[in-house]
């Protein structure tokens, strides 16, 4: 069992011999399900069921071109499953939805290739904000429109309460639009040479459909103490905030303005002529009333120029406070407010949701959807299901509350080490970067030696020093900032950014090429083939692009290829290899550059080997075959196994108060 072949033999044909030109075939099935609409009809909700299935086969399908409709549940879909098994690929809009239902119908997801017309449109859009619903895609291409049944469903009418004949007609209209949209998109995808990136996105879809059923398991023994600690701290901070503000209503613009600007003395934001930026309508009304009263207040006393219209909205106040505190009172308010906001955010967006989940479910499983068509870089994002708690972008301090559902199993994380740096080094053929990777140079320590040039020499050689570790940790946020166009900060930070550009000249030169290409053509094609657009990009009087656009150019070219292509490829092969080996261990999530799983102790070595092969071997092989990209920098899978995600004795001691050993790893 410890020997895992690096060969692709035995994997499904579309993974063993990946072919982005597969979609030129006319042996396909176009499918649309209409379902009951709890949780928007998600198949992960056991209360939902299929109401109707309509599908059409392509002209080269073994059973010929035909249309079919079935009124029934998941137990009545044998003919549909058979048609899909005989097709080269399946066409659907938001295909992950259909795939999850097909899984319930008995279709083995490892065998299916999809063309998701929503994803195809997203690939064609690049970073442009196109509406991606079926109706909007069809409208943009003048393909027709959907009927009023869709409006009924969107307005909350239950599908089962709509006459079946109407539902079937609506379903058939969708199938017709799906097919027309596919023909139109297929032409565009191949014409614009986007077939490789499209194929990768499609291979990922069945993988995500499968692992969404797993969810992630919370540990009540960790969630509860952490939640109550944060709640107690928040209550104390809120009480302190009420005390120093006099209990003002923070939803009242006038009360907040009076406290911030009058009592604390923060300065309003001003325009380029030094005039306060106000809510103009409120300000104009106040001026008129002030002048009408003879410049007196309501009691007849002389008053100052009216203060109505002063801005206190969520976009203005951070800029006001960014000007800095000039008094102890201002600093105390900022410190308390910052702590209150941090605690409130943690409770409302993560811990509160975790606590709710473990108190309302028996299995403590948290579920989320993976979004394939939302981010500008095309990397995945996630949305929480019942508890609206996503699997990404929460405080890393909360990761150790996730554990395995089977006592004694291991929680595993495999990530692509320094992936974005490696992508940049490979793209720029940066020799120094390559040497640093091969020699395993501690790049964060190198950053610290430049930014903290006075403190670092004192602790450089003391690897056990807590001061050294603190300086190294504080450097992490700056280490790869130049990869994304970062060049401004404190004098020490800017000195490091200059050092980075001069050290890694291959990367720096590549970035300059990207920027010049955007200046000349207003778009750029990254290594995956994906095209990003800046139609309104302009250079300023110094001959440079705006910092925001520079950041996007550098970020998209690195982050997109790294986390929207390389990591998904690794995940696809890891999932297929695990399925091939029929292991009990399984994948539960993917976060940016990592894959998370729950591992049976007896399968640890095999699981680890599968991950390493998928991350380091399969991905490079796939890039060469499908993208025609030779990746010379070695990829590295770093593994972490434990009872919980990113756990440690120090975390337990700090956050729980005592060492918990209730979930010893097997």
C-alpha cells in the first residue's frame, strides 16, 4: 500500500489523456434539472428532490440526437445516467448544481467531463465584471430569453406548486438555451486560444461537487471556550466604549459626528481646496436654515457655521482615523474601537457561526459552497450554507477548531510551498530566485535582515530567540509584497522593496514587460492563456500606471496561474488518485494553495504519497501537455498532520487554557 505509482494509467481517460479539444465533439448531453427550492435547490440538502429533468443528446451520441424529459425523483433517472455515461461530455449552466444531483442519481463523478457555460463565459470575461446567469449570457449573445416560470421561482414560489406542464416547458427552454450558448462559446473559446484554461476549470467542477458533500467538522471542546472568551472580551470592550463615549448611538450620524469631530477633535476629510467633504444635501439645508435664523441657534444664541452633513460612514471614518491620533483621548478611542471591531467581526463572521452550528447539529459539520466564477483572479472562493460561514478568509487563529469526524483520524493539510514566488521565479527565469529555492533560503529571515537592519544582527544566529522569531514573523507580510507591485511604505520597507527588485532582476524585468504591454495594448495574456483587461488604463505625467493597476497586473499574472490553475490541477489529480485507490480517507476542502483532508491513520503514508505525486509530478506533467508550459522550478508539497487543522500545544494553552488530549491521533 505504501507504493503509489506515478503513472496516469488506470485514471479516467479524460485525466489520463487530458485533451482540451474534446469539446469539438458533438457527442454530448445537454441537461437541466428543476428541483424543489430549499437552499436554492442544492442537492446537499436531503429535503430537496428532483421535480423534472430535461436533456438533449448531440448528433453524434450513440443513441442519436433526441430530446427527453422525465417527471420523477433521483430514483427515476437511470436513462439519463446511461446517456451521460455514453457521451463525451455534459453541458449545463452552473454545472456543479447538476453534478451534485447526478451524484445522488448514482452517476460516478470521476467518469464525467462537463462544459459549464457559466464558467466558459467567466473565462471569456477574464477580469471584466460580466453578469453570468443563463438569462444574461443568452441576452448578451442574442440567443433568446427565459419565460415567466423563472420569475415565479425567483420570487419564492415552490417549484412543486407550479403546474408540471409549465415546469417542463421551462426546463426545455433552458436546455435549448444551454445548447445555443455552448455552440456560441465553443467558437469563442477556441478562437481566442482559451481551451487549456477552460478544460482545467471544467475538470475541477466534479471534484468540487463531490467534496461539498463532506463539509468540515468542528470540535465543540474548542469552539465553546473560544466563543465564550471572545464574547466576554467583547462585552467588556463594549462597556468601556460606552463609558468613554457617553453611550452614544453609533447608528446616529449626528451623535457620532459630534463625538468624533467636536469632542475628540479629529479633522474632517477635505477636498483639494481645503473644504470639508460633506453630505452636500444635509449641509446645504443646514446653511439655508442657519442663514434664515440670522445665524443664531434655535434659542437665539449666536452659533457657529452649521456642522450638518459631516460624514461618518464606513468608508469615511477609516480615512479620518488614518490621519493618526494627536491626543491621548483620540488614541484611547482608536484602540478600544479597533479591539471592539475585531471581536465583533470574529463573533459575527466566524466564531458565532461555528458556535451556532455545534449547538444546532448533531454531527458538528459545517458546509459551504465553492464559487468558481466570482474572483477577479479566478481563484476559488467559498460561501457558507446554512450558517453563512465560509471556509476561507477567516482569522487563521480559528483554524484549530476544525478536526476529524472520526476519533483517532488525522486532519491533513498539504500546500504548495512558496507557490506564488516559484511561479514568478519560473516565469522570469530568475536565476537568483532559483538558487534560493534550491538552497532553501529562509526568505523571511532575509526580509527581516533588511527591514529590521538594526535589531536583526543581534539575534540573527540565535535560532531559539523569541525576538528573532517575532522579527521574522513581522517580515512575512512584506516578503512577497513586491511580487504584487508593492513599492511604497516606511523608509525601511521601501529599502527592502528596492532590495527585492535588485536581487530578483528576472522577476522585476518580467513585471516591467507586463506593465508595458498593458500600456500598449490595454490587456495581457497570462501563462494559463487567460486574458485580463484594462480598457481605461492610462499613464500619469510621470509615465507610470496607477498603483492600483500595477498591483492588479502583477497580482493577476502570478496569483491567477498559481492558485486558479496549478492548485486546482493538483487537487484534480489528488482526488482522482484517492478514488482510484478506494481509500477511506477523503478531501474536505481547498483553501488558496492547500488541500485539506481527513485521513485514516493506516492510510497516512499512502495519502501523503498521493498528495506529493499530485502536487509535484502530475501538475508539471499536465502543464506541459495541456498548457504547453515547461515548468522548471520544482514544486513542493508541504504536509501537516494532526488531530486538528494547524493545531499546537501553544495554541491550546493560549486559547483553551489547558492541554486538551481528548482527540489523540491514531
